[in-house]
C-alpha cells in the first residue's frame, strides 16, 4: 500500500512538472522597478533639536529589489521583493525600528499614476544592532496596449520628511 501511495505521489509530481514544459515564457519585458536615489536611506533622530550621531535612533537603507511580472489580457501584475536593512543608533533602546516607505507607479518616466505608503518594521535580535527584513508587494498596472508594459516604472523609497530630505541632500555634497 505504501509503495502504491509513493508511486501515486511521484506520478503527481512528475505530471505537474510536465505541465510547465508546455507553457511558453512571455517575451514581453516587465516594467522596471527601481529605488529613488534620494530616498534610498533614512536616519531617524530622537525628539529634540540634536542631529548629531549620538541623537540617531535608527538608520534604514533599501538594499535591493527583485521582481517578476505576469501579463494577462488587460494588465500586468508586478511582484517585487524589497530588502530593508536597519541599524540601531546610540539614542535607541527599542528592540525594533519602524520605517515608512512608498511605492509609486509612473508612466513614461514622469507622470505619477499611483502612490501608496507602507510601513515596515525591522526587529533587532537580542544583542544585535543590525537586522533586515523583506517585504513583498504586488502592483497591478492596467494597460491600454499590452505591449506598453515597459513604459511603466515602479519606484520605491523611504517616505521622508522635508527635514530628512534636506539632511540627505546636504550629506551627499561631501
């Protein structure tokens, strides 16, 4: 009886694996997914006027993004996996860091069609000051023409305050 069950399971696995042999890969290119350069890093300071190294609660960085897409009759579904890295600063005694980030869809590199803000939380294991987490997002882009997918771009970055953006741009000059 066990041998028969095992044979049935092996046959089912082979049958499912064989199905993928008949599927054709879609030759259409995916929309690009990228990190907005000015919003790839963020430093969060404790409350108050201090902005020195000793005032840093935590710092975050968007590490990398991997993505894939699937076209159907009227749209393209883009699945992206984003890595977030965090470091606890001298002003923090919290076991985790929370960051707001955005995902925006643009057309032809200019017009923002949609934007949504998300929150990710990075937990620091006991005794460690650095950690990371992956977030998966799915974006669905309706297409007027099924060949127009590469004309769209999905942009990811930290949702920064005016002060944080000024600080990043100031540090970049040096």
